[in-house]
C-alpha cells in the first residue's frame, strides 16, 4: 500500500504536545510566583488593626494570614476566626472527653471532665456567636466570644496544680483561648464600628 507510516511522526507530534504543556505549566508557575510575591510588601491592615489587641499577636498574625491582605472585610475575618475557634473547640472537646474516659487518676479524671464541660459550653457559645454575626448582632457576639475565652482559661488554670498533666490538654485549651481572643478582638472592633 502506498500509505507513508513514519513512526517518528507520531513521536514528534506527541513531543510537540508535551512541550507545549510544559511551557504552559512553567509560565503559569512563573506568573503565580511573581504575583504571589508582588503583594508581600503591602501592609496587612487587618492584622495590624486586630492582632495588637490580642493576648498572642504572633498567633493572631499566623491565624489571620489566610484571610488575606487589606482588602479583606472585617466581617470575613470575624467569620473566619469564629469558624476556626469553633472547629478547634470541638476538637478540644473530643480530646477532653477521651481523656476523661481513659483517666485512672481520680483528680485528673475530674479535671478532664470539667474541661470537657467547659469545651462543650464554649462550643455552644461559639455557635451562638456565629449566629449573632450572621444577624449583625455584635454585642451578643462579643459576649459569647468573651465567655469562650474565660472557659478556656478556666481549663488551663485547673492544671496549674498537682498532679502534673501528662496530656497536651492545657496547651490545647490555651490555644483555643488565644484563638477565641482573636474573635473577641474582631467582635469588639465590630461593636465599635457599627
């Protein structure tokens, strides 16, 4: 038959497609990196407004980094911080419940149970805070987030006495309190502004 089957023509065609894809991906990567780093010099108004008012400004800057730069709305930050606080508190509640169930030391069992009760209260309070934010009710939002900080701190304080705490629950409670404190700062700003 007179058909010209050149095995190299299929290879060359595939090589051209692969080369085009690689060039496209390289260009996409290059421009993504350039655009990502082009914004790093601009000040983050959100973190510079909120974080100095918190008790752990370093954590605040880390937590709020995904929210974005100065174009992020305060309501978006409030929602983000409340959602993060709620998620972290639910994880803390589950951890405290496991510890309470597994503890053999009666004093530690009592402390874990009390922290579990406090985490449950924080979870419900943060759910109320999220609902208040959705309704634009910033004073109840501020009260609910402030109560969550008090509950988290109460859990931390219980473990300052003997016996020593073998788990990481007090550290988790402190982190939860610090995240809730970010939500308190945001809600206080919202209360002032609206």
